[in-house]
C-alpha cells in the first residue's frame, strides 16, 4: 500500500509539518536508490512538496534517474544540518518514484519551480515516513507513519 504526501498530512499533520520544515531548512538532501546489481547508491537531491505530492526532480540521464526508472524504490533523508543538533530530528521518507513525462502535473511543476530543461520528474508513492529525535535529553523518540495507519510513537531510554 502506498499514499501521496496529502495522505501523510491528513493522518499525521504534525509529523508532516515537521518533515516539511526539516526538508525546507536546507536545499540538498540524500536520496538512496538501487543500482543495476542491487547495491545501494546515494546521491544529493533537491525535493519539493507541491499540491499534496512530494516531487523529485533531477538532471537528464543522471544515474539516480536511471536507477529509479529501473527500480522505483527509494529512501530519502533530510539534510541533518551542521553539528549534532539535528534541529527537528532526523527525517526519512521511503517509497516508490513514478516518472511524470507529460500532462498537467508536470506543467504545474514547471510553472512553479522553473527547473532547468530538460529534466526528469518523479512523483512519489510513499510507504513510510520516520522521524527520530531526542526528547528532554532522556528519550529517543521515533515517530512512524505508514499508509492507512495512524502515526505511531515509540519512546525508549
């Protein structure tokens, strides 16, 4: 089961807001994809939250785009920022990326973002959003969202 970003915002609004803030704090983040041989590849990427979707845009024929065309599974990690503060926690998003080659969605993205042409555009189908942070210098807190489920919060010392 997968869902778009609007589903995350509807069922876990606080988690969605925090995730958007974490991704908005920095321009570049880390995308993990799978190479032809199944080994992981990490790449820098810029992301956008627009119209209830999480979008991944990338240069033409980039290795990450070719990876996603072959195997759409991905994991995305927000830039942790400087030092060890992790302002807002560590946020990771996993799912599948679906390439958008034409249509209204692509046109709306181009109008809003004005990316350099040509480019690959992927809409995401999400399977998990996870935020990990420290609370009161005592608890490690993990918030987990999955499609069709409420946000679960786990605390451990």
